[in-house]
């Protein structure tokens, strides 16, 4: 593995200290990216938003996460090439493109972007593509990478750049966004470490040693790596239960989301105003006249979160639940519950659908993970999502009255 990088003409000379992965060695020519305003801005965006209200240590940033993703992408690519040999069109310039894409994959993230996914806003991948082809282009080129290739790796809706290898691009996309991708391996470990919980911790060295390519060139794992996939799936489930979708975190993000929806509907905020912000910029924007009419965002900023009054397992077969999941119908439901309960504020929270990716080849078997002899059959993986989707009703009113009114509104067919 040690000879992979010299053969590609890439040297890692500059250390960046990271509490999780220790010394992350960077190419010297990546410094213009690391010191650019676009990248440094990520140090002002919390990775887990308001989660610090529950886990005080959760104040790590997207900049730290991005450096971690770079490190694991570097290790992953070296392992795959060592195990599987050369890949058509994967030369030093292409490898640099992949490493830059890993480092820059979150540049388009704006505060609460994940919580606002259901709104008519641009996704952070397309915003990232704009940045690497725009303001960051000189720094990306100084790093020896093609900005158009970097953009195409991050934003899979873009076509392959002229002259690039379709085989290499397909590999890079699969490696950066897949079952055992460096993004997931870093955020699960980093989030668990920051929150002080054991659930997300992965044996990363073991995972990376089992990576390779199957006969068709798709990233996969050896048979010994199956247990790594199992561990990751269950860890992701536990982290959603304990951290990402903790009821207080859901309350805070639901309040933020409600305020942004109202501001967008009223025309007090335009979508473009949200892009490119850091956390401070977001709170300043939403503190403007008419942009936080109910004071929900100010309340979250000061730690005053609405109380949970009711929790129900989401059932898509119930008409009332389906209506609650529809953002266009939800305000009327909230107003009805508030009126019946005599409450000033009611927010109904329905978690967005999530996926537990398990489509991964098991190298040398001709089988995929879902077909392999594992307890994590497709129906089991699907049950993770079902068990996590819980409708919650938050309010500042009487919990008993709000619960009764919400149960009446949500309990029937």
C-alpha cells in the first residue's frame, strides 16, 4: 500500500492535528483549499446543529468532519487500489480530484440544511459544485485537480467532464457515497466521540482492510467484512435513536424548520439568502424584521425548547398521519390542535424518510450484502426506519390538553 501514492505522484507532507484520527497528512499543495474563506467558514457551522443542548460536547464543526472524511477517503482509495490493482483512467490527477472532493464535499452546507431537506431549497451537493467551479477554482487547480471533475464527483447529477474516465468517476462516486463511505465512517465515529456515547464507534482499520472491488469494478467488502457492514447499520440506527432524533433535538430542529417555512411562505426570506451562511449568519438573518414572527429561532438559540406532549409511531396507512407528513397540510393541523388545547404554539414533527443503505457486493461470492447469510435481511433493515419514524407533538401549552387534542386529531383513519 505504501507505494500507491508515489506511483500517483502524490506526497503527504503537512500534518493537520485531529482529535479522532490524530495526524492527518495533507499534500502541501492543498493548503490554498484549507485556508480559503469557503473552507474556513465550515469551522463556524456546527456538525450537529442544536444537539449540544442535549450533549454539551457536540460542538464539533463541519470543517473538522471534512478533514476526517479526507483522511478516510485517502485510506480507502489506497486500500482499494492495493487490493484490486489499477483502474482505467485513474491517474494522479484523477486521484487528486477524489481527495479534493472528499475534503470539499460539505462546502455547500448551510445551517440546518439536513433539517430543511423537504423544503424547495437547493441541495448542498449542487451548491458545493458551484463553489469548487467558482470561487474555489484557483485553489482546486493549485492542488492539481480538475474543478469540473471534483464537482461531478460530489454532485452526481452532473455529467462527466470532457476527457475524464467514466470508470474512475463511477468508482469515486460510489466510494464517496455508499454503504461504507468515508463520510459515514467519520461522522458516526466523530459524533459518538463528541457526544460521549459508544453507539457510533466503528473499527475503522478493520473496515478499511476489507475493502476492494468486485468483478464489475464496484466497491465492496470481503466476506470477513460483512460484520463491519452489520456493525455500521446497527450503529447508525442507535445514533438516530440516541442522538440525531433525540426528542429534544427533534423539538429544536422542528422549531427552526417551522420558522423558516413561515418566513419563506411570507416572502420575508428568499431561498438564496440561506445559501452560503454560517451559524452566526443564519441567526442574524432570521432575527430580521418579520423573519421569526413567533420567536421560535430565538428560543432555540437561548435553549428554550418546546415540550414534547405526544409521541405516536408513524403509520403511513393512516390518513391522519399521511396528512401530518404533508408540509402543505400540517399548519392547519397544528392550528386545530392548538385551538382545541388552548395552546399558543403547537408544532407537529414527522421525521423525513431515511435509508439504511445495504446494497454492497461481497467480493468473491457473486452475492450482495442483502443476499448474504446475515441477520440484517432487507425486511430487518426496513424495520429500522419504521421504528425510528415517530410523530411528536411539541407545545408550550398544557401537556395533558395538547396530548388529548393531538391524539384526537391523529388517532383516527
